[in-house]
C-alpha cells in the first residue's frame, strides 16, 4: 500500500487484487475437496465491503480518497452450509467452481491491468 493521494486508486485496486487471490485459493480448495464427504464450499466476502466504503455522496475520486483501506480486507465464509447437493453432504458443484475460477482469473488480470494503467498515467505526468 502506497501512502500518497496520487495512489488512491492503486491502493483500492491492490486490495481488490488481494481479495481476488484469496478467492482463487478458496475456489482451488473447493475444487480439491469436491469429493470430500460433508465438505462445504467456501467463498470470499469483499465486494460488499468495497461497496460500503464507496457509498455516499461525492465524486468517485472523493470516495476513493476517503476510503479506509483497513476496512477492505476480504473474509472467507462457508457458503450454503445447510445446503447439500449430494447424499454425502458435500455441496460443491465442480462445474460451477471451475466457472467461478475462470471468472475470478479474468477479474484478477483486469485488476492488474488497471493497476498498470494507473502507474502509466502517473509516469506520463512525471515525464512532462
């Protein structure tokens, strides 16, 4: 995390990328345990924290500048703990997990690209 106002967007994007990495680990764990009896799928909560931090009045720039980065930590939770798709008590659907994994990978690379673009903007300003 970089401590200058010029890096507000980069800091928020960095937190989102971190959450995406945690989600990928959870998805990989779900896939690895798709045959484990009584295993319940895990997921990551982050988007609601981000939405809460960016809600309210003001421009997006103001909201990002006022974002409390310490509140943008992801948390892992057990999804649909009471639900089971199979007789063995497991609620992991391997096809769904693989689709979520692909979606998450695209999101992660999009976030990395956005961070790169922000650094390129800063670089172009500094070169003038």
